[in-house]
């Protein structure tokens, strides 16, 4: 599927991956704005937290890590996306 299709699947809570990625078992997922793990503690006074904590895309890495992910131009233009 295309990156546009992949984004729609992310928004539905699905994990997606590219067949062109070299690492085994890698996938990305949309991390909701209420999943920061900060609870009521934040690193500084944000005031109204609900308006500042935003969604982001995280990647499960080949070495079983989980990191923020940013699409490359190759990722955006690829059509080898699939549900993981």
C-alpha cells in the first residue's frame, strides 16, 4: 500500500511496516496523546497538559527498542507498506 494508505491504518490503531526495511520485526504505530507515561508528572510546568501533549509515531526497532520515528523521503514515496 502507499504511505497515504499506511497513515490511514495508523490512525485506526494498526501497526504498519515496509517490506523494504532491512531490520526484522520493525514496525511503526501511532502513539496517542494520552500514552506518554508521564501521568500527572511532567518535566516542567505546562499548565494545561491536554492541549500540549500531542500524538507521535513510534517505531519498534530490530533490537526490540521503541523510538520516535520520522519518515524519510523514500518512506513517503514507497508503495511497499503493509499491516504488521
